[in-house]
């Protein structure tokens, strides 16, 4: 058994968003795929602990933003590593409202899909929402980010709630890492912080004193070695 | 509404295989994604008209071969455009038996996943099978083929049973095409037949007289203009 082989199953990087009663939330997901063409239907796997799931259950609606290759870790961090139970993610990002009145994040978004849920399946830690496509449009001509690109090139940490989190992978990365005590972001010296101009291989102690957490903006003093 | 935007939802190219009572079948699918990590579960969308679906329903087991970028149209044609109701696909391809006694195609296979079905969801034309990963291994270090690579670079025709078949896409391609009356393969002069050394732009009438259908081997005389 080599769980790394599961990384050869291709997937993308998306923000799934929903809302209910004037409140909005969204989160990063990668477990999403089109499953039928007549009609066009997609399925999305949403963690049971997420606020987004609560809104999808109540409204029966969700939208998808397909992130582009240049989407910064800050955006991925906001929607992937923070919970809407504590902050209003949509106050910190660009969005439009779809025809279904559900928000669509437009920051670094190649295209979007508006959907309405038609049925669901319990998958243990996640619920799978089968939904019909109501609308789909391109916003830019950029290339979509794949999950493997995010993992390999952007050096992103995989949130524990992600469908593709592999404990083995996390174990391998337990070297020279520092965690932000504010938002949980992990600085891994092997990857650096390319979005802030920090090359791979730069040790935490050698980061500039004015370097801040690329996700929440906390200073170096808010980091602990792990 | 621009249905092409649905192509920005990333997916791969897989052969899903199953078997029952000593009989095997398999088919190309692209609608497959990992949906949970505790335990590792995947979901696959399988057309209701397929023999593979019958075997999955009876055995509760299926395996996945992740195709590499160089997988030839012949292999994709065998598993994607022909039905196991008429031919024995496994007599024409390399395979091994998994620990679950279900075959795994090994031709141009980067990695494979063995699974057992835990639940299913009706999606109209397709059934979605949620299954737990029993085994996963790499066979080579080649790069997996994505569906968009297959579509753009290999110039493959999308079978009508595929989850991502878009009528608009097919309409755009209705120029200078010839269909094999034996297997249904379509020669499109805009794409040529790279696996047989035929460049893009070669008209059907200019193909060598000994050129044969890359999928079933039928001669030029078995083709009709469409």
C-alpha cells in the first residue's frame, strides 16, 4: 500500500460558497468533479464540521470558483485554513452574487459554476452534494490550478479537513517547520514563502524581521517551532 | 451560460474495471475523485448502460488504473469506445489481478487503486459508487494524463457516455470528419492521428492507403464522411 499513489487521482482547487438568510461562507475544496452531462451535474465533498455545509443544507444551493495557477497562499489560507464561524471571509475578498443569489468569489477565479443541490450522500467525515449546473461562465483565460500544482509548486500545507489529507505526507514534512499561533499556517523551510519573495531553503531564523505570516499577517514572534 | 467553462473542472483519465463470476470488464471514465481521507474513499460515476456497472453492482468491487500521458488512442478506444457486451477487452490488454480478485489494466498505467463499494447514489444517466480504498500502488513514474490533455493534445473524441460530453463541443468539430463504420472512431483532419504518425491538418483523402483505424484496425474503405 502506497497512499501517495492516491495523489495521481487528478483534482483541482476550488472555492465552494453558499449562503443562507443573508449570511455567506465559502471554503477551499478539491474533491469536486462533473458526474453527468445530461443534465450537467457535479458532485462536491464538503466537510461536516464546516459552516459552508450548514448553509448548503439550508439553502440547497452552492457555487464554485475555479482558482487560477497564480492564486496566492493568502487567498487559499483565508478560505482553506480559517473558519467562517470566527471571521467573515467575504468581507476580505472580491465576489459577485450569482443568479441563484449565492456569492461567487472572483479573486483569481478562472471560471465559476452555479448549482442547486438535487441529492446528497453521507460519506462519513464529509457529505457529497450532487447538484445540477444552473450557470457556468469564464471570468479570465488563466490556467486553472490543480491540487498537485498547489501541493508541489506552491508548497501549501494541506488542511486536515481536506479530502486528500494524508497523514504520511504530513509526517514527512515535520522538519524545520514553524506554526503561526494565530491562524495555524505552517512555514516550512523546504518550501519558503514564494508569495512573499522567500526562496525555498530559507530557515525560519533567517527570515527578515519584518516578514509576516502570509495568511493572517502575524509577526515572526507569533510563530512556534513544531 | 458557457458550458465550456465546465472543462475548467479538472479530471483525469482512468480505466475502471470490475468482474463477476470469472468475467471481467472495464471502461474509460474521467468522473472520479477522492472524497474523504479518514478512511480513504473515492467516488466514481459509471454509466448505467455499461457492462462494468452490472459487474460492480454484483461484486461490490472495482479497481482504477490511472492512465499515463502517453496512453495511445488504441487503448483509450478499446476501453472507451467499445462495449464489453460484444468483445472481451481483457483478452486484448495487459492486466493483473488485484488482492480483491478484480483485474487491473497495467498498459500505460501510472498507478492503481483497489476498492470496495460502501454506498451508491443515483445520478440519472449514471450511478455514483462511493468506495473505500483497499490498496494503492505506483507501477511507473510517468505523468498521469488529464482529461483536458486527452481532449486538447491527443485530439480524442469524447464518447457520448462520458460524464463530460458536451454537445456544443461535438458541434464545433463537425468539419472534415470521417467515421469508422466498424467501431465508431472519428478521424478529424484538424487533429490527424498522432499515434500513427499522421500530423494535424492531413485530410482523409491524403491519408496513406495502408492507414487503418487506430482503434479497431479497419481499412480506409470502412470509413464514411460525416
